[in-house]
């Protein structure tokens, strides 16, 4: 393996180069987690927020960083924390599904998918003081059409959301959930 050169160190990211390939590393978290959540009345829980890197409002599944509040946080603990903070829903159980790269040609960031089960509404959501999150609860049967309508309106739709839709009913091995 060739030596890695650090090109830039920021507060949360480091830009590196290895074998003439530049890429970003996260320095403030061990991973990210995406929460696949469906309410007891079969509504898909999504969030909307402005994302500076794409300069647009984005529709996503609830998500957040693992370990950004301190070392040793599990994926499941981060998922529960982010689900409550962003949406106001609490999961009775969090089921880990899988972890993989978010963009393997750009970053070393790993993204874990979890399924939130036995949801209970305990608050309004909307994120913390630094966030302005709108919570959407869409009938699952209408999710694809609703997302396409938002896309046509100019929203940024996170493609990982479609993997999350798969994980509502399926496990990573393709078996029924």
C-alpha cells in the first residue's frame, strides 16, 4: 500500500491523497446511520432539510452520525437518538441491517442501515437547535409517487432512501423481514 498524504485538515473532514486519488475522511464520527421507520398506521417517516453541499432542500430517511457526541456510541444508540431528535418517534426495537460505503470513490464514510420497529410518537421532532427539519409521514403505498413529485419540484432526493424502501420488507439477504 502506498503512503497517504493529508492535503487538508478541517474541523470535521480531512482530504487525503493516495495513489493519485483524492478522497475525504470523516474526523468527527465513526459512521453514519440511516433509520428505516414506518409508523403503526403504515406511514413512511421521512425528513426534509436544507443541505448546504447540494444547495437544496433534501428528502431523506432520518439519519445521523454515530459517535459524534462521544466515543463508543453504538449504531443502534445513535439511530434511536437521531430518530427521536429528528422525527419525535421512538423505536421499541432497533434492528441492525448492514453497513457499507456511502460513496466509495469519494469518502471513507460508512453508512449503516437499521430498521426501527414498534414506533411510539413521543415528541414533535424537527431536529436540534442547529437544524430546521420538517417531518413527513407518507402512506407507504404512496411513497414512490410522493418522492417522484418532490423530485420534479426540484427537491434533492437521497438515493439511499430507495435502499431504505427495500429494507422495509426485506433483509440484506433478500429474505422477508
